[in-house]
C-alpha cells in the first residue's frame, strides 16, 4: 500500500522515455507502452528511489498552485494503480 512516506522507483525493466513521434512521454514495460500526460510524466520523473510521495505532492501543489489534498489523492491513486501493475516499486 502506497502512503505519503513511500519512496518509489520504476520497476525492473520499466523505462520512462520521451517519444518524439508522439510528442509525449511514454512508460515502456515488457509488452506494453503507456502514453502519459504531462502531469503523470512529472510524477513518474520523481519516482527516483529518493523522493517521497509527500515531497512529490508538495512540489506539484507549488508548481500547479492546486489544493494539496486533492493533488495528493490523485497522486496516490495513480501510483497505487501503477504499483499494483508492478510498474513502480518501493
């Protein structure tokens, strides 16, 4: 279960790349490609094995001038979904 103190990184054999043909970031995993919007890409760039979910949330709230708790809920939902699929790990 992902919480605010969780520190995540991309799973084994999972890569975050910018795809010039699509003009967007993609998450590459064995036998799958996920096209990311800019906010999801920003979140995944922070999955570096050093940054906690709370730190990510605070940075996003500052960058996008949004309500921290709403941003936190959205970040947690995205990361939990990706963790359930093995795309990010603690």
